[in-house]
C-alpha cells in the first residue's frame, strides 16, 4: 500500500498555514512525514549552514550524523547536484555514510526556498531494502515545494 500523498499534503498545509520559520516548518514536516509510513525509519533535515556543509536539523528517529559535507554520502550528493537521490541499496552507493547501521535504503530530496536557493535536504532512511519509489520522490517534492518555495 502506498502513502496517500494528497492527504498528507493537505494535513501539512493545514498545520503550517501562515508559518514562515524554516526550523518550525522542518520540525513539523519531519514529524508528519515520519509517522505517515512504517517504511520511514529515520526522517529529517540536514540544513545548509555554510557553503558546502550540511548540519543536522529537525528529525524523527535515532540520532543522525551531526554534519555532512556536500562531497560525502547520499545527502551530500543531493545537495551538490540538486537532484533527488533514490537509493535502493545504500551498500551499493559509493561513499555512503552509515549514520545508522540499520539503514538499507534511502531517499534524499533538495529543499529550495522561494528564491530557488538550497536551504536543506530532506533525508528519509528505511531499514527495508528498495523501500522508496518514484511516487515517493514526486509526492515528497510536491510537499517540499508547497511548504518552502512559497
């Protein structure tokens, strides 16, 4: 059964209506997305805090890496390229950073603000192999655009 992204998008829009603080928005999205699907083992944001560097932001799940350079791992690849990273098997991803040994697959999406500037990446890990689909990438991208690019 796939996640109902239409319903999730409406819930998040209602919860975040009128909010402009990026951290508050990230915290709300991390919570809502994480609890929407049991495939999601770790859900959170890594924020761009200086050129070429991501630092942990709001998340749900076990602890994550505190910082990730743009040239390392799946999160760094999403930040560096500006493209969604859909990784069915993290062990097959060159340079994967294992923040949690239970992670088997991962999806990471760039988060852009209204000026089309990269402000963060949304990272979702699963303890199941091949847990994410193109439908997840599209649904999550719509939620991010509706929340941050307004």
